[in-house]
DNA sequence: ATCAGCCAAATAAACAGTTATATGGTACGC
DNA sequence: GCGTACCATATAACTGTTTATTTGGCTGAT
C-alpha cells in the first residue's frame, strides 16, 4: 500500500523526515514494533537508516513519532460530537475504512507500547475533553444518562471498530453494499446506547426466556 | 504471572509439553510472536528449547498450538446462548476479567497470524454454528431481527471486550465496584441491541437520569 | 539394550545501532 | 563574479549482539 514514495530529489531534511515517517507508518502498521525491520523502512523511504537515528533516536522513538503524527491526524479529521455519538461513530467508521492500517497501528501500540507510559501526544487531553463534553451534555439532558461518559465513549469506539479487523469469520473484502449495511448497523447500535430507556421491566410482549446452552 | 510451573520431576513428555504450552501462552500473550523469546519460554517452562522443536515444530507452530488450546478453553468455558446475548456478553466479560492475557493473545493472533489462513482449530465451525443459532432465534421471533446475526455477534464481542485492554484513558486496575459497574453496563448495552425497536421517532421523554462518573 | 525423553553447546543468520566519509548548498571575503 | 570554508544532509560499510534452530550425545525407564 502506498508505494510511490516520491524519490529523493535534492537535499531536504524535512521531506526525508516525512518519507521516513510515512514508510515507518506502513511498516509498523504491518508488523508492529518487534516485527518491524529498520532495513525495510530504509528501503521503502529510500533514505539511509542512519537518518532514522539522527532524526528520531531509535526504533521505539520512531514508533512514538509515528503514533503522534497519526493520532493528530485522527483528532483533526474526525470531529467529536457529544450530542451526536451515532454520527461520530459513523465518521469514525468511515475514517477506519479509509485508513485501515491506522487501527492496526493503534492496536500494536496498545499491545507493545501502552504499558509503560508512552501515550501519544495530546491523546490524554483529548479524551479528557471528550469525557467532560459528554458529562455536560448529560447534565443538560441533551444526552441520555444511562451510561457514564466513559462507558459511552468506550462502547462507541468498540462498536465503530467492531467490524474493522479481519474478523475470524468475515471476508476480508466487502462490497459497497455490505460496507454501507455495516456502517448503518454501527450507527444504529450507537443510537440505541444514547437513547433514553423506557420504563424498565415492561419490555413489551414476546419476551424471550433465555435458556443457556 | 503464574510463576510456579512445577519443576520437572520425572520423565513425562505429556507434562513437559503442557509446561511448554503454558509458558508459551504467557510469553506470547505478553510479547506476541515476533517479540516472544524462545529462551524465555525455555526458562519459564523449565524445559529444554530443543523440545519445542521436536514437539511443536517451530515458533509459529508453537503459537498455533497455543491458540488452539486456548480457543478450545474459551469455547468450553463460555457457553453460547443465542436467546440471551446479554448474559453471554456478561459471561464473556467475566471470562476475560479472569483471563486477561487471552484477549491479548487473540489480538496478537489477529495482527500477526490471521492474515494467511492460520485459524485456530474449531473456531470457524463454532462461529458458523453460532450464526445459524442466532438466525434460528430470529426466525422464531425469540430474538429481535434489527441486526443480522453477524452484526449481533460482532457487536456483542466488541462490547464485552470494550473495557478489557488498558485503555488510553482508564486506570489499569479497577476496584470491585468499578468492575461490577462496567459489567452491568456491558450487559445493558447488549440488551439494548437485542430488544425489538419500538415505533421510530417516539422517543418518550424524561427517563431516569443515572449519575455518571 | 533399546528408545523416548532430555540437554548443553554449537551454528548461522538477522538485527539494531554506529562510524567514518562524501556531497550539495550557501554565506562571505575579496 | 569567484573561491572557499562550513554545515546540514546523506550514505555505505561495519560491529557486536541477539536469535531461532540444529546437532550429537546423555539418562533413565522398561
């Protein structure tokens, strides 16, 4: 994916840095930190490996730089809407469909880096602001208070990405219609989390007695 | 975690194999395939590394064996209930809380192995049966048909594990009450996906505002 | 005395990170 | 305009270590 990577024309540290970051994003998304290979990044970026060390430090720090850049992109491109979580979920879904490698990248981060305080820049603050916005929306009764802001956010993220990775049972490629169907299922699912509950217990006729098997 | 790993007493291939599998589960869950180290597995299992190769083949095949064993465990210990998905989600949640490393293991599998047809044994069939069961429950009106079986399953899994990994914003350790609160949030969320939709648009006013955070 | 179970040591390949050197651009004295 | 000293940018070759995997022999149970 994303092969072209315009060849180095003249000396331009900024452009070289960008090529390295881009190549590293691909490589880390595909193989994670432990599985990534410096020489492949070097080759894909058409830049020398020593530059990686002078510009970024080492492999881990390169990964952090990649995360920072991409988190910034997501925060920038997917605007949050505390009072329209279903819409937010839809946009997140679209973004992930358009950038499938970013979910992988985030997952690698969780598995390999998130343990010892290597949060991407700005993420923590961004999440805090989202939580506060959700709480405000709930206080103003513009959003159902059935779930805590944290629950709502976690569930929205989970649902938006539920269909993303190559699932163990789903085909890797989807037709346009299938994609649209899944998108609206996600949006509807989130809608159901943000809609006020009706009187409990009176769950309408036809109640299923749930046997467990 | 799980250090003891009873020392090798007498010669017992079966027991040695089990120790290796157990140690490999820990190691792979912690570091993935690329990050796992044979010598650490050797040390943790108190068995010689050559045995890994004679029993399992190589690193990748050892990982497959680990996956097979653990998938079998999950399928065995978390019974599926097509007509009680909220309950299933709750049990899944409990299982994941009790075995946090298994979600990591599954995630590593998706990232590192799922690409080229290395499905764990029995998983595909199990999922097929679950889909069929959900479809039957829907046909018999014992389960809302708002979502396809695939959507329902994907969402249930996503919600049950939404809170599992060290989230970017949540503390790694939870009090007993927090855990219980999250569990019931998950169950309630799934309940909302499985409840028939009421007439659209008429979203009843003023329902109980639950305190948040 | 055979054979599965087990092991220490060897091997070869792969890898991250470094070093010593080259090259293009540019500011400035003249 | 012209040379030249200087620095950021770039590179190829190398180093020391780590790693998966193999080999060949030892051990104890039957």
